[in-house]
C-alpha cells in the first residue's frame, strides 16, 4: 500500500497538524454548546430535573462515605 498524503507538496506535516488541532478544538466547542443546551432543557422541566437529581444522589452519598472513611 502507498501512503496517502494530505495536501500538496508545499504543505508540511505541521500545517496538517495545525488544521487537525483547530478542527478538534472547534468540535469540542460544539460539544460544550450542546451539553449546555441539554442541561438547560433538563432544568426547565421538573420531571427531568427530578430524574437527574435522583441519579446524582447515590454519587453524592458514595463520595461522602469515602471522605468519612478517609478521615478515620
């Protein structure tokens, strides 16, 4: 198999890496925006907010139990 080159001969690997990094950063920004939208929609509806809180209660209890055992 032959390697596939991205870009023309004037482009270097550094340019490809920069554009790849910019793409990843832009995608991360989109993910954070989507996550914020989801959290906003969940907090607008009481039933979904209750389900979210009910799912987080065991996490809080386990963290508290670990901290309590670590203090001994």
